[in-house]
C-alpha cells in the first residue's frame, strides 16, 4: 500500500513540475514576441505576405493550383513558429512568382492538421500541382527554402 501511495505522490510532483515548465515557457514565449523581427509581422502576429487559410476549401484550392505552394502548419503560441514567420514572409515576397505561401493554424484547422498528420510544429509541406513533394518539421533556413523552390519550380 505504501508503494502505491509513493507512486501517486511522485506522479503528482511530476505533473506539477510539468505544469510549471509549461507556464514559465508560455510567459517567456509571449514576452519574446517583441523582438526586432516583429516589424515584418501584421497586428495578429502572422506574416504579411502569406495567406492564412480559414477553411478546407481555401486550402484545397491553394494546394491544387498550378505551381508550387508552401504550407506552414503553425500555432500562435509556438516559439519556433514565430521564428519562422519573418523567413516565410521574405520567401513569399522574394519568390512570389515561383511559390505561394500559405499558413494553417493547427488549433483553428484541426481537421487539416489531422489529415496531414501534423505531429509537431512548425511543419512545412511543399506541394506541386496538389501533390506533396517535400515535408519537414522544425525550423528551416531561408537558404534551404530558396534552394528547394529553385529545385522544384
């Protein structure tokens, strides 16, 4: 009986520690949004040049259009996603003739996130004429994205 009680106590301590980390990370992430890169963001924290998808029909139309479509699956609370925003904004402006950049908020568009099995964010997927040709989770450099676009255009 005492081993069961000890296990429950340790589980409770672990949960409290995890909650503390989540809360402290959340406050650090929200305070870091006032960095110098915010000048390229709109008022809602999204890249100015990328189209934010608000429904599945918009998404389907965007990815099935002729040419390349780079999709960023992100969340507003995600620190690495915030780091990608200025990079994607630059890509959408500099490579506008070669690729369209769209953003999908996984919290608002859970169905799309489920269809594409998004398990970590940011996840970038490159479509060509509706077909997935490249996918990567995590931060991706601007140079890597430009090379990718040049390869598949």
